[in-house]
């Protein structure tokens, strides 16, 4: 981790795990959260904005600008995931309405300003369908060189969750994913191969929920929602792991591999086709050369990221506990 805070912007569709990611990004002293853009995904975009503002309140975040972005994918209608995140997207916890206000500009414009006005290159952590990010790169190509890295929570080398083949964020807007992954930028694909590994136990969630610290208490309640929904003994931190990867990339093992997004298949639309063949086999591909390679996360140090998250939301370093 760097000596100075890492400047980041987050693109979110704030459901339960986006909320955990926001808590980490707003609370960790190693991150400088410069803006948050909202997009339709887990819930509708207006609910995403409301949820984001509520979570920033609980995090005790400073004056972080938030803006409303795309309300549907580039091609298809929006498709929500309330069955996972609750009717309000935040586990139906009944959080109070925020007094914060969203910015009066589109999220793409907020992202453009946040990146270009920063004194150094910015890391964009995309935790949602990639509609806003694709629109940003196509509308404002000057932003690309000012991005130090794009960390995408999306895709997988094997399998999916929205369908048997496709992960939700990419499946929701595969055309946008194709734009972003094909842009030739430094990209880390933090997908389902590592997504579920970083988790808290039910006992840890209960301890956080009982905290007098609002950020820790909300984190605990959100993870308890995950535990209850899955009927298990732990709850994933999900998107928060992608924020941890931006802050501490040494916790990931990645391989630099070409990735295509399937746009046409009936059963496989939205699949990220990770090409793990030898270079000479790729070169002979009858479908043509693969796109630019990205850093695909294949293994994660789950305990390292778990401790990083707990340190941030509680304000107590794990070594001092």
C-alpha cells in the first residue's frame, strides 16, 4: 500500500455488497474517495442513489459527490436483483433517509470531472453493470490516460451466477462490458473466482452489528442479511473485496489473459470467455485475434482482505484487538 492515500472513484448499483464496499472505501485511511457514480443494476437507479447516500452517512464520509447515471443497459431493459438484496436493495433494514443531495449532473460528467481534476491518475473501481463506465470511455476518451487502473467486479473464468455461464454485472450489460474490457486500459477483473472467498463469520457479523460505531453496525447488519439469505455460517463481503484489491493488490494472484464477452449466445450471453490457451493457439484462432489482455484474479488471500475490511469499519487495527 502506498504512503499517500490512493485516489479512487466508485461506480455502484448499491445493494448489500456495494454498501460494504462503500463503507470500506470511505473509512480506510489509505483511500481518497473522490466521487461515487450510480447506475441501475441490483435495484433501479433512483434507489441506488438513495442507498448510496444512506451508506455514506453511516460511514461518516465527508463531502463525497454522488451522481445519478444510466437507468438501463445500453441495449436491453434493466433487470434487478431484489431477490438477493431485498426490496430496497439494502436488506430491508429500514435505514433513515439521508439529508445529503446528489449532484445535479449526470454520473458520466461527475466521473469525467473527478478523474481529470485529480492531481494524479485515479483508480476506478466498477462494482456494477458497466454502463456508466462504457459511456464515459466512449464520450470522453481523454479520461482513459488519466486512469491508473480499472478494477472491475465482474465476470469469471469459470461459471456464473445470473445464469450458468454469466456473472450478474456483465450479464446485465454485456455490450458495456465489451467496451470496457476491450479499451486497452489496465484492468483487473475481480470476478466470481474470488468474489465469494472474502467473508465474515456469523459471529463476526453479530459483533459488528452490536457496535456503537455506525459504520461497523451497518456492516454487521448487512453481513447478517447475507448469512440469513444463504442459511450458512458466514456472509461474503463481495464487492468490498474489489475495493481491497485496489488498495492492496498483493492479496490477489492474477494472470494476464485475453477476455471476450459473449454477446450472442442464447445460453451464454454475458459470459466472460477467459482465454487460457497458449499464445500460439490464440494466434491460430479462426474467430480472429483475442482482445487486449486484462489481469484476471484467480486466487485471493481472503483473510488478508477480511482483516483489512474489519480494520477500516471498526477503526481498530486487528493487531491491536
